[in-house]
């Protein structure tokens, strides 16, 4: 119990918890720390690349699992470690654990007619029923005076399009085009963001050691043992014993042994 208490104190003073929402294809350092111990340090000489984020869906359209392909890189871009994480399968590096916890829609890549592909950020919109919907605005004029709105519910590759008057134009999938007010709009790709919970707890190994010792002690308490002592001191004979279980039965056994010794003839050499 003392070892567990020491581990808890070390974790409380030296650990921290952070959360990050990082778009796919972005590099980041651990900055958004919201809980930290007095001696905790989140700054590290390395950063993390989110190589890719994606979601697997069930045939019914529900989320089955979401994944993040993460690479830990040094200041020169050299890859120190790489792992694809998912729920209950984190990345551990340099005393920090990266957990997959949530996701979001970061933005959309679109193309107008034959223009270069550009990426627009998306924001989550408030709803009355709590449903998750993200929206982005795509300008269709060079002076930004008019445009269309894209609404996205997930990362399955489709968006609902509304014109500048708020009228529903239709739906478009990744790689397809939609004609709006004489302009051909292509949805190139939806960009997802991975939600990570980042945790450092240097007291965990100490706590685990304490639990291991505690479990060992519990197991040892179920192991039965007995000790018997006999001492001859002149014409006196001392007899005693000790046990950790079934003390009443052990006492009866000792009394039977004493009774047997008293009835046995004394042998002298």
C-alpha cells in the first residue's frame, strides 16, 4: 500500500493530461495541457505527424472504428516511431501515451471549374437534437460576394450543397462535380481531424509494482503453513507451535501430540 501511495504522489506531481484536435496531414507538438502536476513538463524535443486519419463504417452507416496513423519525428524530420492507433490501442513514446478518443471534420478540398484545388476549413454547427453536422462556405465569385454552403455529417465522402439563397441544390460525393449557378464545383476530398487525449503519468510503473506486491501478499495469505517447536531443558520439555490458518484444529492436533508423548514410554540410553 505504501508503494502504491508513493506512485500516486509521483504521478500527481509529475504527470499531465492534454487534448488535441489535429487535422489529417498536420504536424503538432503537445501544447493544449489542461491538467498538470507541479513538476510536469510537456515540452519534448520531438513532434508528431498525423499521417492519416480515417473511419471504418458498418454496412448500416454507423461508426465501427476510427484510426490515426501517427509518426513521432525529431527536429530534422527523422521518424523515431510510428503506429496506427485506435480506441484501446494507444501510442506510447518517451513516457507519453496518445489515446484515440474522438474525431471531427476539419475541412474540404474543392475545385471550381478548372481552378487549382484549395482547402476550406469546416466548423461544427449547433443542432437542436444534438446531431453532429459540419459546414463550410465555398466562394464562387472572385470578390467573395457569393458562394455555396457544404454540409457534412460524417467522413463517408458526401456533402449536401445549398446555394446563396439557402436553397438545396443537391448532394455531391468525393470526386464528383455539381453545377451551381453556372459553375462546376468538384468535391475533391473531405479532411478529418483526429481527437487525441495525451497523458503522462511517471507514477504508473510504481503503482503497478505496488499492486503486484499487494496481489502477491493476498496470494501468500491463502498459503497454509504451520511451525512446531520442541525444547528439552533438563527435566522439562517445552512444546509449542504456530499456524496462520485453522488455529482451533491446529491446537487440537498439538494436544493430541502432547497426549501421545505423555503415553509413550520414556526411552533412556
